[in-house]
C-alpha cells in the first residue's frame, strides 16, 4: 500500500499549502491535520508551539506518513529542527522555501517579513536570510489582525485596507522591494495588499514548498508510482465547528466530504 | 488556613472580573487560572470548551478553592451546568449576572448581546433573557475582531471605530437601548463604543458578578473572617509569553510579581 504525505498546521491556513501540493503532485495521497482545538499557535510561547507540533507529528507518524510537511510558519519556526532530528521520515518546513524565493526576488536587497507574533519573535526568517546574505536589510512586523480579518471574509473592506497600511507603511517607507507572506493565511490578502502597494513583490511560499516536496520525493525515491486521476485526501481536525466548512472553501478552494475529528493524546 | 476563591478564563480577559472582585472583596484570597495555552475558547466547539473548562476546574479544585468563578462568557455558556452538577463548591458564571443587569437597564425591552462566535452560537444569553421575559426583543452579534483589536491596544484608532460600526450598526437600527458586553475583554472597548453610540447603555457584567459572589459567600458563610489590608493573589497561566505582561497591565490595572506557569494534565 502506498503511503500518504502528512501535512499539518495549527488550523486551517495550511490548506493553502495543501492546495498547492495537490496541484503540483496530483498522484499523491495526502493526510492533513489541523490542530483546531489549540489554534492559533502564533500567539503562544516557543516551548508550547514545539510541544504541540511534536504531539501532532507523532499522531501523523502513527497514521503511516512517508514524509511530513509543516504547513505553518510558527510551527516551522519553533519545531523544524526537533522534527528533523526526531522523525525517521523527511521533513519540509515553509521557511527555507520562502527564504529562497525572497532571495531570488529582491533587486535592492531590502526585504520585509510579515507573520504572527510568535514567528516574528523567533527571528527564524532573519536568521535564515542572513545566513545566505549577511548584507541584506531585513524589516519584520507581526500582523496579528490579518488572520481574524481573513477569517471574517473581510478581504475587500476599507477596514482591511487601513489595517494593511497600519502594519506595512513603515517597512514600505524603508524602500523594501519584496516581502514574504510568512503565515499561510496571508496569501488570501495578496490582492488587497497588492492594490495598495502595486510595486511590492509578494512572496507566497506555498508554490516553493510544493517544489521542495516534489524534489525531496524524487531524490528519496518516495514518489507515488501508479498514475491516476487524483490521489486520496483525508482532513483531520482536533475540533470541528460550523465555521470550518467556510474556511475550508476559502483556503482549499473545495469542500471535503467528511472532516474527521480526532483527539491528540499528549501522552501517546 | 483560609481557602482562596478560584477564578478562571480561557486567557487574560477574565482579569477584568478579577479586578472587580478584588475591589468588592478586598479581604479574600484569589487564585486565577488563565488557560493561555489553549486560548481562545470563543472560536471552538461547545464540546471542546466544556472539556477544557472541566479540566481547568479540576486543577483549581486540587488547589483547594472554596468557590469557583467562571470569568469567561464562552466557558459559562458551555460548562456552567456541568460544573454546577459536578463540583462540591458553589459555582458562579458571568451570564446570569449580566442578564439580571440587562433586564434592569432596558426601558423599551429591545436589547443586544455581543460576544465571541461560540457564546453567540450557544444562544445562552437569549435563553436566559427569554426565561425572565418572553416578550423581550433580543438581537445578537458575534464580534470576533474585538479581542485582537483590544490585544493590539488599538482602542482609540479609526480602524476600531469602523469595526464597531460594522458589528453594531444593524442592532442599533433595530432601536435597542441596552447591550450586554458578553466577553470579558469588551469592557476595554466601552469608551470607544460609547463615543459612537452615546445613548446606548453598555452592561459590563463584572460588577454584577462581584455582587453575586459576595452574596453567595455570605449565604454559605464562606467569607474570609480575619480583616486585613489586602488578600493574597496568585496568577497561574498554562502558557507564559512576553505579551501577557502587557495584557495583565491592561486588564488587571497592575502587574503581578510572578506569573506561574502550570501544565494541565487532561488525564488527572
């Protein structure tokens, strides 16, 4: 039996990455776990985010995944290293692919990073960027209002435009030319941000993540062999509410027949 | 040894209730537990909120509390009944006191309720109000942007005024005369709401909760006997981040010397 690729996020935002993975790798089976009973990771401490991520990864390993994709910037920031060390399967995070894309995009070597409080506080993007190019000027900003605005579906409202300016105007004044959308929700704000700042290059790392995963599968000879129309998809959530069906449509562009609710046992 | 009063919330918002309790009952000892590792409860399912609330209450019972105050509207909506049944100590929630205050405040019997998605979805306020007065016209609205706006400290910004109008204009057009602030964060938005709608009566249930607790202590002869300057206060959190110090100042009006981090064992 072919094994699925495991992918997890603190909630539903990682579905934007899943959607991209399915476009790039239509033959593969995927199992997505959203830790909706403990979302958002973005406002929590590094230690708690690491603990939650390890618990979720253990659960997916028990489901027999052949590879793990961390489709959450905060979890990548705080748990990528531990997961690489501990898991017997390849692990792909969202930060390195985003960093690679940002480095290719910038012309003036002045770049921006936006994300949750916890991702920004971690300094993970800065460290990865500086490791590649110590001379880069990096400006970062936590944007905690973006996720709830997106989840309200207010992408086109004047309120959202004002919040975007509130968060980004300072780094735009610093003449950055590219910015990485360092949270899997943010690609949904792309049109609204681009409308206000048409010259800014907005990096959505999900495309780059899908490429990394495809490359890794190939190198490790883990690709799905048999050709078919479309691989299987399971979506597991640790808490299911009415609102999630709407978010699923928003982030994944489709509705899955059955959202499975699972409980993660921290003592497993 | 005198026993403390236990008080819990999903996070830091319940500190507004704690502040009021300490003003009303300066002799009492308090132990506050904020479940910051799993905040917010307001976007979760009823079942998950109930489970988390029971775990938190168990933890406080192990600390030897003489009474439990649920300083969280969402937890009151979903766990008040279970906690009343299961705990051997008196339990006070925030909904009944808020309902009593709202019923006293309204002249035209057209009232509003605002809160988290989960509180509004529960219909708890409506049910309690209708039980007292079946003829009341009740309008309710979930306001999920209010908490992150408050936690950003944006109470005076134009963005916040726009969000307030977005959420409240419809029920104001329905000519409500009073509205209950059905989330412990919301009292901090009181000045901003009052500025836009000066004629609206805004009900902050924490004053009423403190009165209920005082009455209950008296009836059950549980008051602290010995007179003193000020009772003891312990603040326990399930996750401690830098941001919490700022919220503590915002909600409690003071900084506590030591925030204790505790882990709640769901299998206790």
